[in-house]
């Protein structure tokens, strides 16, 4: 087995400012929000995510099933876990940042953290029925 075959997937991702290649890639945008007037709703975050499309497929990343988890904290900070269709995806180093920047556009959002995860691996079973229909997958 060669040295590159022994490396974790995270070793092939862009630098996250941490010297340990076993740490996940996390994109951060915004800052802590101390004076919130309105609690952000999950539906708002989903609406913004549905405006980001996979560069190779005519499907938004939410319906494609790339968003694994969304947590809205008490201070309107948001944490997202997402994956990509494949580790070799050409936008692997850009997509988490794009997602964080888009969510940060929501009024009164605090710090947005988007973590790229590979477990569980993405499969077409994660796609919405609308996405499967658009791609003629059933």
C-alpha cells in the first residue's frame, strides 16, 4: 500500500488552519451575535440552502441530500454538517465556504460554521423525491 493510500480523506482537503490533517474541514463566516431580536427558523436556513446548486447537476444541495445536519443555537449561531457527492468533487474546497456565506446573509445570523464530513458517505438515497424525479432516478 502506498503512502497516499493510507491517508484519510481529510488529508486531501484544503488547509483548515490546523496542522493535523485528521481534523475536518470547517468553513466559518460571521461573528457571535449577542443582541438577537428574532430567532432564526430552520425553514429560513433551508430556503437559503435551496439557492445553492451543485455545479455538475441541476439540483440544489439541500434536495440533493448534501446537508446532513443543521443546528440553530440560542444566539442564532448556526452549525451545519454537509458532505459532497464524492471526495474528488472539484468544489470540495469551495462548497463549505459558499454554504457558510449564503447562510450568513440571513438577517440576525451570528457565526456560521459548516463542517465537511465524509461519514456516512453520500448516496442517492439521501436525495429528495423531487431531485430524484429531476434526474430520472427511481
